[in-house]
C-alpha cells in the first residue's frame, strides 16, 4: 500500500511538472515577443496598469520610451533579417538593464516602439544617462 501511494505521488508530481512546463511554454508564446524577448504589448500594458493601480508601490519611478524611426525604410534597405537582428539587440539591451529583475517590466508595444517601467528608480535623468551607457543607476 505504501509503495502504491508513493508511486501515485511520484506520478502526480511528474504530471504537475509537465503541466507547469507546458503552461510556461504557452505563456512564453503568448506574452513574449519572439524577436526581442520582451513582453508583447498586451502583457506589458497589463503590467503597466497593475503598477499604476498598485497601492503597495511607491508613487515614483521611471518610464522610458524608445522608438526606432523609419523601421519600414530600414527593412527595405537592409532586409528583414538585419532589422530583426537590430530589434533583438535592442531587446537584449533593455533586458540587460536589469529593470525586470526587480519590479519593472519592458515590452515591445508595436514594430518600432518599446517601453520600460522601473518603479524602483526615482531619477529619470540619471536613469536615461545610465541606460544610454548600458547600466542602470545602482549598478
């Protein structure tokens, strides 16, 4: 009886692990932009809305917007693969800032627009200067 119960518990644990892995894969395909690795618009806007409506969060922080101007022209001149590589680099640079490690979030709003929120940062000018150099304040 004990062996049977242990075996059942092991099977249930294995099943739950597989289901959790599958849910994570599905979430990644529905929430994460495949080119940049950032949140897609809907998922990001949900995080932004939660941050703005949160009563627990401090009433401060930084929001940064990035736009790649003339993206369609770049696609024509350099090709889709080259522009995707550029967008991937932009996404990775935003991820490398580390804002998503804390309570922040970063997303791709559309083809050429990106947004990042960093509630734990309070000096927008310092954040912008550090982000330009590839480091967030406090790094």
